[in-house]
């Protein structure tokens, strides 16, 4: 067990890490085989391992640290980032990971790690626990942009309900980096319902509205088959009562709950 404690301190590690510890390629291979067999470590995916706490036989680090270790540029985003910050309404067993380097989705420890192509190259922070995660403001903008395929509108609204404050300057910065009219529309429309709780100013919404052209969009696909209405300010076709979605759910997104 000579290398077990150093591996515990590292949490997640690769074969290269073990080579550096042992000083020899063959020794590293032998350590990994032996420790896997004895249950000291587990294989997360090819060339990524996690040390195991021998008291409960569980990985020593959580899914957020594992996700942040999948590639050199990996970080958690979207609903997984909201969960990390403590703002997720429901436990999801999908872990959303953005990375410059692609990887195939895989399962480990009861969670499915899913690759999400990064839309921006800013707004990622590394926490003291080793987790790399989008900051809260980028997480919100990413989540609004992608709610149709990650999490669903109902879950997004429930998460926004419990967030106490956001930096509106950073929200606008990320919106401008995305440079998508429809995202300004969706963000302005959705966040207007949380204006007071998120402490957003009138100037924030004026800036969003100023970025909108004349085209009219749907808030999400399939809304043409639901009870919808036209929101003149945001030039969006929207649910007749957006906040009722929280209690009633939306048919199109119900499978995501």
C-alpha cells in the first residue's frame, strides 16, 4: 500500500501520475493492476482512475471532481454546475461536462457523464476542492440557451427561484459573447420574472431589449401546439402563464423530470 495514501490525496489520477510516483512504467502498470484487483482504486474510464475510501468502498472524490478530471480542459456546466452551487431543484444522474477535447458519454458510479460542446471559452473557475465549473452567471446563460436539451424549462425556472443574486454586468457580457438575438429574447423574458429576487435593474432589461430585431421567435419547440400568447416586448411566442409551468410542468419537457 506504499502508493495508496498519495493516490488518496490526489483523488483522480492517470497512469502518467502513477509513473511519476513510482519512477517506472512497468512498476506503474503493476501498481494499477494490483490496486484495481484489491479494490484500492477504480477505473473511471480509459486511463482515468479514482482512489477508493476503504471504509465504505466509495470513490474518495465526488462526481464534480471526477468530471473536472476527464480531460485537461474539462469543467462542469449547465444543470450540473447549478447543482454544485446548491441551486438545483432535483437530483439528476446526468453529469454535464464541457471540454475542448471531446469524449464519449459513459457511466460510472451510477452517473452518466455527458459531453457538452462549449459555446464560450471564458467564465470557468477552479475551486479549492479541485472542481472546475462555469461561474454562476455563465451557468445561467448556458442553461437558458440549452434548456430544451439539458434539464428542461421547468427545472430551470425552479433553479432560478432559489438563486439569491447575480451580477448583471457578467450576464450581459456572456450574452454579448454568444451574440444571439434569440438568447437576448429568452433571457430578458425569463429573467424578468425573477427581476426582484435576482436584483436585476431596469437597465439590464433595456439592454436585452435593445439587442432584439423585428423577428418573432418561439420560446421553445412545440409551443405552437400549446396554449400560447405573444409577448410584445420580447417578440416571443410564450406560454400563457410561464410560472404555472413550475406546478403543472410542460408536456414537452415532462420526461426530463
